[in-house]
């Protein structure tokens, strides 16, 4: 077990730190404030793009108002030529074994992916690049999709999916919404 040293409040208040002159502090604050504004603006743009993607999905795949829908015949609820399949007919998935915490390093050859993101490195890989993952623990759902673009080690907090029909399972993301849509 790692023990953490304690810092008493009396000792904390006596720590000396370098403080820049007020004009320098104001310049630093202005730069940081500008970055905060950019981040906030980009977050608003991302939210708008996400809403647009959801609306496009709803229009095309729920309401079936895709390009050329006026000339397309609908047979049993789907456009002519489309088929309804179970997920197991179009995807293969692999579940990994757990990697003991003591084997995960701060630096290393291959990133280790869990439910959230990369949380360390390991000397071996268990998957190749261009792998699509779905989280299955940690965040309480199985809705976080991620395509990794390098060799990596995947823990049992994610599972790998491969398409049986397409080159990459990530090509199918539009088929599996994380929300329920209605017309």
C-alpha cells in the first residue's frame, strides 16, 4: 500500500511561492480567459453538430425521409432492398481478460484501454490498429463507441466488435443510436 505524507495546515500556510507582478498576472489571466472562451465556443459548436447528426439520423432512419425516399417503396416498414437483421448476424465481438493493476505502467509500448479511455501502458498488445470498442463497465452503460488507430491492450472493461459485413464495425455506427427516436 502506498502511504501519502500529511501536510499540516500550519506548515501549508508557511510555504513560500513565487508570485509574478500584477501586470504579468493580468496578462496570464487574459490568455487563460481567451482559451476558456475558445473551449466554451467549441463545446457549443460540438453540441450543435451532435443535435444535427441526431436530427439527420431521425429523419433518415426513423422517419425514412432519406435522399430519394419519395421514389422508394416501403415494404414491411423498411425501404425496398433493405433487410432487417439481428445484431449477432452482422457483428462479432470479443471480450478480454482483466490486466492486473500492478502490470499497468505510466509509460510503455502499448496503450491500455478500459471503459473510459487510455489509463496506462503495457508491454504487450492484444489487438491490432483500427479496432472498434464499446465500453461495458465503469460508466454504467454500453454506449461509448471508440475506434482506436494503433495497436493496444484492451481490458475487460471494453469489448471489441468486428463487422461480419463491412470492412470496419465503425462504419455501422449510424445503425446503432444511443437514443430512441420517434417521428
